[in-house]
C-alpha cells in the first residue's frame, strides 16, 4: 500500500507554568478524524489513559508536574520527552494518525525520588492463602481498583539523615525539599468508532470506561488495565507485565510471563498463556484457553457458561464450584492429578504419549452437557474447591 503523507506535525511544544519548586509542563493537540481514520499509537516509558467521547476528534492532553526539582533537572527530563505525530492517507481514502511518545525517564502517574534518607515500612503482612479462598466478581474488581495503591498507602515513614520523619501517608503534601516527585497525566480522547493499534513498552496503558473499539496491541514490561474491553476483533499480546481488566468480551489475548493477571468477567474469548498467573472472577460463557506452565484460579463459573475448553501442559488449574451447580467436565490427557475436594485421582504417564479419557465429573446427559468443560491436560494439576 502506498501511503501519501498529507500533514506532518512535530509535537512536544511544552509550555511551562511556574519556575519555582512546583513546575508544570503541558502539551495539548487536537486532530480531526473520520470513520476511515485509524490510530497508531506508540509509547515508551510514558503511562497513558484512553477515554472515548462523541466527537470526530482525537485529543492529546499531556501534563507533567515537577516538585522540588531544579530548573536544570526539569530541563534535562523535559528535553528527553519526545512526542511526535503525523497523518497519512492511502489510496483507498483510509487515513492513519500516528502518535509516537518516548522518554528516557519513566513518566508515570506519580513517582518519588529521595535526595537523602531512607524508607522504612511497618506492619507488613501477606495472606498467602488468599488465592485459595473463594472470591466474587466484586472481590476481583476491588483488587483491581486497589492494586495501584502506592507506597504512600503503606504503613511507614521516610527517615532523613537529620532525624526528621515524614509519614508515607503525608509524603505527597510534605514540604521537605529532599522529596522529589513527578506527577503526570496523559489522556488521549478518541471517538468510539476509531480502530486503535498500540505498541507500549514499560508503560501502564489504561482504557477508562467501556471500549467497543477494535484494539490491537503489543505490550511489554508494563500493565494493561481497563474497565470493559468488548469487541470480537480485539487482539492483544502482553509480555512480562500485568493484566487488570474488569470485563473482557470477545477477542484474543496472548499472555507471557504475567505476574498478576486479574480478570473480573470473561466471555467469548480466546486466552493463550505461558508462565503466568491468572485469576478470573467469573467465566460467563464460551471461553477457550491454551496454556503452558501457568497457574489459573477460576472463582466462579457462569450459570449457563455453555462451553469452556482448555488445552494445557504443565498447568496448575484451580476451579471453585458451587455444590448445586451442574455441568459436565471431561478430562483427556495423561500424567495429571485431580484433587476433588480432598480425593485424589492420579492419571499415570503414558509411555507412548497418547492421550486418553482420564476422568469425568457430572452426569453424562443432555441437560448437564448444556454446560461442558473440556480439559486436555498433560503433566498438570487440577484442583476442585467447593463453597
């Protein structure tokens, strides 16, 4: 395809407000788009939030607040924050708005740096068994909402060399000049019809609200978080990061080395994972999984989930069951262990590697089979937990 550039913008004309301890850098730009426009967005080291609105425009609104940094330090950081954009058209009247962002310094929503002193934490505790306790969809939503709490939400304080202390809960409002902070807000407003192609490296990407847009994304060393992602054509790959989405409906998600995957509700989706830990509040219906060496927690199965299929190798699958819920589970494979409420069933390894039916759960009748869980597993564990 021959692309003909018809407009070029070189951005990042930041303007400055104040040159004291508190300095603000701002950048704003608006682009007119149509239903034939696609957004190509790239960001490196800069967190971004997307929001939808009912305008035929893409608006970029980016601000950075510096506190207690010197003018030289602010200039050095700002000069290495680059935002550029260009609009291209093709022979079929499709246009592409390409926005690229790059920073040598990680620009998050809020980050701190100490010129001197140290952070001391108190009353730290972890509930190592919390994953093995039943959770509702609301519980997963709450985990997603609180997972961004910073260290200022922890018990502790900053201890300086002169003996002064600043409680972590007061760090944002502290007047101590030894505490440096960068607070940024980068919001991109897009129409509900625009297709978004996104590449993000070492950044948190947030989709705020319900997104029915087609989204194709590649995320590395960062976090993808969203309220609702709803489109059958969505296609996203996340590597070495985190996933926090309250509702996913449609599309395909490829997850590699996800240390904290939280999904509230899931339906009509294909999930492909490796070396990850994924918690799902509820599988509503029609979901397929393919996995290698991951750990799954399914806290609720929809009343009419229709079909769940899993193809797994070296996987650890934990399924919470309602005692009165009726569905049919059939497991094929070899070298797997089922723990059914304390009763263990061991399927021995197959010498020739051939798979066979290992076990079934539920009545094998037409009514029960309306909700079928098909499990193809080799060298893995399946644990059924009842509530």
